[in-house]
């Protein structure tokens, strides 16, 4: 499977405001601090 740089960038651009983050490092911290239940 291949994802282009543009595809990844677009998804990150759209999800960052929804999660209240502005960098990939913040996204990583958000994901590490909020594990899925179960």
C-alpha cells in the first residue's frame, strides 16, 4: 500500500483543528495520553 505525502498532509491538516493540536509531536502526545478504551 502506498500513501502519497499529499494524502497524509491533507488528512493531518483536516484533523489537527478537530483535536486541538498543531504539530505532529502534539498529535503523538495526544494519542499516547488518550488510549482507546478496552
